[in-house]
């Protein structure tokens, strides 16, 4: 009964915090963390210690899965090199630098233990980046930060495991690299398999509630086998989520996806809020453990503040280098593209283009289409990078948005009890996590406004949405003109029904009461057109010719149209 009461009170606190947050201008995670700290210090509340596996294996898999499902894969691919550098190189560099500082702060501390602490405080947190997502910044910044936070856990945990192993025996750099490669590659393989099995199985589950119930187990179906194999369970979860997010519009009905979205948004809210509440609630227990161990509380807070400043500084140096490198790379690509266009305008270039067109006409249609898609995708990539370039302002935001969170705290509590000054080190890590979350999180929105990075793309997105809907309407018209158009039983559609559908081929039309009188044949044709339009939309998503937000909006319109037709068929 006590657990039920705690759960009810916790949900009430979450609802109240998320309701008040927009009104008082403070992010809900910050409110929840402060509430947790306040409750933890109440005299009648006992010291709380959360087992790390509850966070790493209980809360983070569904949270990371929910983020991964909604990750725009095209944008993720475009910045994969940047995300990889932040997820691996930055984690390793931060771990080593923090390790050296910790050995200086705590005399006699082995370097391996110091590096372990550095690995604990290095990864940014996927939950903490929810603050960034709601600040209204560039989608590219959000994609980079979310991609980094989804993948850097594997790097940090491998470095942590290797550093702790080095306390007892010598571990070579090659062994660390081998462990990391194994952890990632095996996790990706397991995630791919689980993600595909998830889509195949759910495509055959007709009951919506059962279908959604199965999705709740998918994160753990990826996490548990990966951890049992000694790989990164969190990377497996992210991989399974990306595969599911890409495949669900093709495999699952619109009604199932719409209901599933609401369920997962609720789970994400509760799990995310629980992470921040638990971070605050553990404060008193950590303070008590440090005092009982004879260490200085003020030293722990001071060391935590210093370590937090160091990881921010290292991140600033690294981000500065990456932004400069991206700008240089973009200038080179632009110069090459300009040179190519100039060369194509010459007589020699015109002859070469003519020869290429003649050669393409001799290729099979499928091969020619693949080549055309590749060219379109490359052109869309360059246009995206030109419109979403990172400058010094974006660099400042990337630095300041790298907050720490639940992963740092859970990893710290996984330190063995035999590690000297364990309670002190855990409190240092906690100070870094909560300190960056409160200080950077509280100042993030004002910083975004000060830098002028608040985006308002509504007008531009509306123009692109109209262009996308026009393409989808053209796809439906082409389907109506197809001589092979027929019903499921092979019989042709009546000409008058095709003519009526031709006049209604637009996603922006309003459905009125007259549509309830549509015949079964008309509804079947309309479902066929919606399916063709969805196939076209998913093809365009793969090319990256439209922003993800516009594609998602158009997909929602198609889903709403499909659901409306299905309701009228009943």
C-alpha cells in the first residue's frame, strides 16, 4: 500500500510540475529536481538510495526508445560524423582530463579511478536534452544533441568498465578499443534484429491494444540480450527504436500508430519525471554517506563544481574545433559544387552531360531511378547543410546544452564499495549532474533568446507543406490514370467513381457529412490512394527533400484521412 501511495503522490507532483512550468517560465525537470531535493531533506523522510540498475535497466531503455523512434533518420545520417565524434572522442578526452584533475585533487588516488570518475561525468543525458528540445532552437542542434546523448552512454560505460578493471590489472589501449567495438557492434546487430522482429510481429497483430502492449516490451527485448552478451544495452535500444520509427508507417495501421503515440508520450513523461525526482531525492542520502565516511562535504561540492567547469571547458574546446571543421568542410563542398556547375556550362561539360544522359537512358529503369535518387539525396544534403550551418552562436548553445543527468548518477552508484572515497566520488558526480542541470538548464532559454536562435519556421514550413501536398496529389492523380487500377477482387472501378475521386484528390479538403454516403467502392478507392500517397511520402523522406517536421505533418494528415475512411466503412 505504501508503494501505491508514493506512486499516486509522485504522479500528482509530476502533473502539477508540468502544468506550472509553462506559467512560471521554468522547465519542469528543474522543478522536479528541486522538489526531490526538498523532500529528501525533510526530517521524516529516510535516506534514499536508488540501485543503478533501476535507472540504467528500468527507466532509460523506454526513454531512449521513445526518443529514438522519433529521431529524424535523414538528419541523423547527415550529422553522423559529428555525433560520433561527440559520442566517442569527446567522452574519452573528457575522461582522461577529469582523471588527471581528480588524481591531483585527491592525493593517492590511482589514475584509473580518476578516469573512471571522468567517464561517469562525461556523457550528456538524453533526458536532460528535453529542455533543449522545448527551447525552440534549430532542429539540427536538437538532432546532434539527442544523437550524442543516445550514443555516448556506450562510450562512457566501456571506459568506466575498462578503468575499473585497470585498478586491479593492467588494461591496454587496444583492449579498451576492442571492448568498445564489441559493445557497439554486437549491440547494433541485436538492435537491428529486435527492431525488425518487432515490425514483423506487430504487422500481424490486428488488435490495437495487444499491438501497443507488445511495443512496451520492445526496449527490454533489445536491452536484456545485449547486456547478457556483454554489449551496450542502451545502444541496442536506440538501434531498435530507430528501426521501428522508420518502419512503422509502412507496417502498422494509422490508428495503431496514433494510439501508440499517446501511450508512449505518457510513459515518456512519467519515466522522465521520475528520473529527475529520484535525482533530487537521493541528495540527502549522498550527503549523509560522505559525512559518515569522514570526508569533507564542502570539498565534495567544490570538487564537483571544478569538475563541472572542466567538462564544460573541454566541451567548449572540442565544439569550437568541430564548428570550425564543419565550416571548412562546407566551404570546400560549396567550392567543388560551384566549380562543377561552371564546368557543366562549358561546351565540354555540355557534351559530357549529353553522354551521361544517353548512357542513363540505356540503363534499366530501376538502376536509373536509384541513380536519380542518389543525386537528389546529395543535393538535398547540401541544401540542408547550407540552411542549417553552425556558427559561433550555435557553437555556444551546443556547449551550454551539454547537461549531465541520470546516466551520470546511475554510473556513479555502480562504483564498487572497495573504491577509496566512494561516497565522496559519488557526491562529486551528483554535484556535476545536478549542478549542470540546474545552472545550465535554468539559463538555457534566456541564452537562446540572447543569441537570437529561436526559430519560427511556420511560414516557410507552410510553403513547403503545400508543395509536398501538391506532390502527393500528383501521385494520387497518376494512380487514377493508371490503366491497371482495379479493386482488390480484380474488377475495375466504375468511371464515375474515378471521376469523383479525381476532384477530391487533395489532403487539405474538409470532410463533411456527404462523405458518410460514400459507397464501399468509393471508400476502397480512397484507401488505395492514401496508401499510394504514403508510399510517395516515405520515398521523399528517404531523399530528404523536405524537412522532417513537414513530412510528419503530411503523414499525420494522411493518417487522419485513413482513420476517417476506416470509420465510415464500419
